[in-house]
C-alpha cells in the first residue's frame, strides 16, 4: 500500500500593495533572502510588513532596509531576532550590476513587491526596479480603473 501524502499548510504570500500604487514597475527580479530561523517561522505565520521597505546596494550586495518581521512568539531570548535589521538579498552578479546601473544612472529605486515561499520551501522576494509616480499619474490610474469597473458593470447589466 502506498504511503499517505503529506498535506503541507500553505504559507501566506505577503504583498506590498503600496508599491504598485506609488511606483511604476519597470523590471522584476526574484531573489533569495538571508534569514534567521525564528524569522522564517514568523514569516510563515504572516507577521511581516513590507510597506516602508526598500532595497539598497552597498559594496556590490543588495540589502532590504526597513522590513519589519515581528519576533516569533515561541522563540527564547537566545533564538529571538532584531525585527528591523537589514537583510541581505541573494542575487546573481549580473542582476546586481543591472540594478546598480539603473539606480545610479536613471535615478530609479528598488522596491520589494512580494515575499513568498517557493516549492522548495525557501523564502523568495520579488524586488522591482521602479520609478516613483507623480500625483497626476496616480489620479489617472484611479480614473482608468474606475472607468473599467463601470464598463464591466454595464456589460454584466446588459446580459
């Protein structure tokens, strides 16, 4: 008889919704992230804030600054972590060079979009090269979204 399949609880995908509202996304990279064990457990429970987080390139490495991971409730003082520390992103040198060039020359920013677990149960961060939107760009996007929503309502009403 075959062994029963293990059911693994689905870990949450943490999204930075503010990023798509405040920035025009140009290019997205998938990166690994260096974490401590209690941070992984906290992420699995969904206790992460990406809203005020940004990427910074220092000495040829990409770091996430401002990401808050709440300390794991069951961790002892030995296993606890600093919730607001910088975390290193794991990328290829070519990807880092691309990011560094666009950030330095074109005055763009690095913004994390999502944090999730992949099929190997490793934490991945989708980080984007983005351009800040102006206020009138935001108003235009909101008006376009409202118009599309009204059009969809109208087509549903006609059916």
